[in-house]
């Protein structure tokens, strides 16, 4: 059982933040390499990468449900059920990954060609997404193992995995995009294959770490006899809303970028610069979000409802402080951040101004997401999905008005981020304040 000291909270959150930071660095590195190779490839990888992530969150969402269930069992002291939950999760993951892979190979290309204004860009995006789709298969294994370590609060192991995967990806990006170190020059395709190979190597190492962990303490193992329909039902019931929530959120962002591409290639490149850096702000936000879910689930499992308010307040304080400490440069010297991903001076002024403008939305998201993670950690994932659905509906309505009807400048188009994050936070506060959410059985 995890205690409430700031030191313990940070010991869980910091490795998650570091792992997310490393993955963000990989994304920025991909962008940086491709922007120097070819702007069309840079834009295609940006949009194609969003499509892959929008589908990948189906796997991530399902395994967040696994994390919450495992954390609840740990809080209840029922450690003997963990292997059955883990085995059932892997079984579901295989089915899910197969469906997603078939979709990205045969359905997504038609959607891309139908939505994109440029046929050349659509072809490049299709090529990239088909390659990235191979990454679903190693991802299903790593997601299940990570869910177990998250639930136990052993997030340092996840950090080791992230470091290895990121280092491999950066090395392969350099080698395969530019054709260095004796490798062929694959350009955009090289960026896709680099990510798939890195994910595969990282997953193999994560399996090795799980084996070592099991030798030292009672952990989890996969076995066909451990697959239980009861646990499959629990995972589907709890994980499906999170799965849908993630798909809806990132699919909405993907639609937003397709609409931006229809404004013009200049506006798309400026927006891709922001996208690459925006994920850096998500580092502390997502790290503390995962920590919140583990803590809330464990403490509700232990029937310690009195500590919930303390958990929320302390994690919000640390999230806000982290955003001020780590990302103040987004407001004071955004040009330095933009130059990391795209050194072309044509885009610098508008990209920097937009990045500075969005700093406030990052702070709002940091506070709002702790409330949303509290609802999710309590097991009321159907409510988080409904909140997400309302928020993205508002997002799409205003994005459509700003882009298609009123034809705002790209600077003001991005103000939809404020609408989305503020509505998410307000709806979460209303639910936590007026509804009986602590008695949910998981």
C-alpha cells in the first residue's frame, strides 16, 4: 500500500514523467530529423503519427482498466488474482491488436485519401501509417506488463524500458532516415520502421525485467489456464470506456489537423511544430494522472475514503509546480523550443507566438486532468467517457466554426484547446461534487 508522503508520490510519478519525457523526446527527434530531410515527409509523419496514436490509445485505454483493477486488488490484499487479470488482459490485447492492424492496413488509407487536400501528402501518410501499424503487436505485451508495474507503483522499471526504447529509436532514426552507418536511406519509411524496431526491442527487454522481478517477489505470469471470463468481463467493462475516450479524443485532434491542412500547407507546418512540442507539456500531466489512478484505486480498495481529498490536492499542487518549473520557457522564450523541431525561419515567428499563447491551456489541463483521473481511478470510467464526449463535441463545433465558417487566423483557431480543457475540468468538478462516486465496485 502506497503512503501519502510527497516523497512517495514523487517516487511513483517521476519515473512515469521521465518515461513520458523520453517518449516525447523521441517524437521531437523524429520531427527534427524529418523536417531536415523533407517538409512533406515531416507533415505526413505528423498526421500519420496522430492516426497511429489515436488507434494505439485503444490498447492503452484497455490496459488502464487493467491497471485500475490490479491496483484495487492490491489495496484489497488479493494479490493471488493478479496473474489471472494479467493473462486475461494479454488475451484481449491480441484480439484488439489484430483488429487495429487490419483497420490501419485496409480502412484507414481510404479515410486519409478522402480527407486530405493533397494527394501526395495522403500517399505519404498512408505509407507511414501502414508501417507504424506493425508496432501494435509488441505494444500489446508492453502495455500489459506496464499496467502491472503501474498498479504496484514500481514505475522505475517502466523508465528503464522507455530509456532503452528511446535510445534505440533515435539511433535508428538517424541511420534509416538519412542512410547513415551503412544503412539504406529510407526517409519517411525509415522513421516508421525505426519506431517499430525500437518498440520490439523495448518489449523484449520489458519481458526480461518482468522475469527478474518474478524471481525476487511474487509477481504475474501468463498462462492459458489463468484466462478467466470473469476477469475479461471486468476488463471490458472498465477498460472499454477509457478505450473509447482515448480514441474519441485523439481522433478529434486528427480531424482538427486535417481541417488545418485544408487551410494551407503553411498553417499545417506551424501546427505540426506546436503538436511536436505540445506533448512535452503532457509529460508531468500524464505522469501525475497515472499516479492519481493508482492511488485512488488503492485507497478506495482499502476503504480509506478520507485520504482522497489529500491525494487530489497534493497531486494537483505538484502538477502545477512542475509545469511552471519545467515549461516556463514556453512562455518566456518559445523560439528556442521551436528551433528544436524546425529551424526554418519562415515558420519561427508564428509558431513561437502560438506556443506562448497555448501555455495557459497547458496549466488548465494540468489541474483538470487530476479531477478526470480521480473519476477514472474510482472505476467510474463510463463517466469519464461521457465527459470526454461532451468536451470533444464542443471542441469540434468551435473548431468547425473557427476554420470553416469564420475563417479565423491559425493563432485563434488553436484557442479551441482552452474550450476543451476548461470544459473537461468543469464537468469533472460537477461530477465529483454532486454524485456518489466512491462506492463503485471494481
